[in-house]
């Protein structure tokens, strides 16, 4: 009998769903064993009854063995959908770094709602200035952006922005075979072939976008480690996996640019900012030269890692 699968996207860009489609032939091979009972990105399925006649008054997601959720939680509707997925699914998978760690949208946690509305509705060059929206039908915003496991229990994490299809395939096949999935647990550096010559070569880091030195005619293994070249490469504090199951180099390094940390911390509860500052200091690099420290959490600002000072004060007062 096929395994029932439900998929939902919360605060998501749909890149994670495209990664599911990018399974390609693997998806075709496993599809006969899967029955998608709910996947809004691909098929119409109403939350409150299928007739549109108001016949169901609670948010309804069909029961499934496996639930996959991408995106983070920023408003009441997303919270209720996440809770309904948890209630309907035996196993819940957080798909993508937005779901596992807050992802790029959690950068907003550095700002107050007032900053946010000012920027969106009056401060954007391409938008006519207008008042804050006050339609009561809009879902209420929560106080900040949450990773999925801050609100519901998660059984399996597949980080990545987006996650490599190989890890999605491994998770699905392992669940079908009734075994634990084999997922990457090392750092991006551990899978990077660049040449390392030793610590202490540089004392200051440069910004991501400054070009590294390399000979384009030579393989990546002939390029010196970008951190040793003084570029802020987050490979030491980022979970491996972006190169898939084979021996390929990490995606950004293949393009000769530094890792920006999109797989989140190496350990689920790691802190990419603190870990990176530690890594820099242990390489003899002056961390005072890192001009945008919160930017080190650009993919993992959930779990209270990024917090606007005003929110911090009100959280302490509660
Ligand atoms: S993790 Fe990346 S690809 Fe997935 S929803 Fe978030 S921003 Fe999009
Ligand atoms: S710091 Fe960057 S360039 Fe150096 S080994 Fe790690 S991932 Fe590769
Ligand atoms: S190298 Fe780093 S930023 Fe680039 S895809 Fe891999 S984990 Fe993401």
C-alpha cells in the first residue's frame, strides 16, 4: 500500500518544493510507493472542506504517514497549518533552512514590526506610500519569525537553501525502507578540496564579494582556502550536504565563491555567528574586522538567535 504524504509550505519561497521536483528520476522511481494526499504547491486542496460551502469549520489536513513542511512561521495562519500538519502526520520533516533554522526570512527578527511596516509600505522606492494594512481578515502576525521546531515537534531535519535533492531522496527512501536516513553531519570544510597551507596567514577578513585569487585553468584543489585568503568563508561552521551524495565540491566553492552558510550550523543547535567568530579567532584573525556580525546568522536567525533590541527588552519583561 502506498505511503501517504502531506506537504505544506509556510513562510516559503517554493525553492524547497522545486528541490523535491529536482529529484527527477528518483522521484519517478518512488512515486508508485507514495500517495500525496495534500500538497498545495501542486494540487488544490481546501483547508475548510472541499466543497467551498463552509461544511467544515476547522482546519483540515488529511492523515498522512509522512508530513513535509518547508518555510518558517511568522503569522497565526502558518502556526495553525503547522499544528494541523503535526496532528495529521506520524512523522514530520522540516524541509529547508527556513523550516530548520528560520532561514533568510528570519533576518527580519533584527527589526521591530514598526521598522518592517515603515520599510514595506512607505520606505520602498518601488511602492506608492500607504498606511499599514488593517484588514481584520489578514492573519495576525506573531512577534517574530520562528523555525518549525519552536512551535511543533519535528522528527527529521533536512536543512539547505534549498536542500539538495539527494538528501530528500535519502529521507524518503529510508522512510520507505523503515531505516534511519544517512544524512551529512560534517562541515562544508570537511568536503572542500581547496588547498590549506596553515593558520595565521591573514589577520583581517575581507567581505564576501571581493574576488579571491585563483587560476581558472587549474582545478579547485589548486586554489588556496578562501578563509586563508582572508575571505569570510563560512565553511567551518556550516553543515555539509550542498554537493549531494557524491564527491562533488561544495556548490559555492565550485563557483570559486565563499560559503555563505545556507545549510545552517553543523550541529542543529549550533550558533553560526558565535562559532564563526571562534573559528576566526582561532585562526589568528582579528574579529573586530567583521563589520556585519548579525549577517553571520543570515540563514539561522530563528530560535531567538537574531533579536531586535526592543523585542529582547519585552521578552525579558515577560
Ligand atoms: S530554505 Fe531556501 S529554498 Fe527553501 S523555502 Fe527557504 S528560502 Fe526558499
Ligand atoms: S573555509 Fe571555505 S575555502 Fe576554506 S576549506 Fe572551508 S569551505 Fe573551503
Ligand atoms: S557552499 Fe555554503 S552557501 Fe554555498 S550552497 Fe553550500 S552550504 Fe550553501
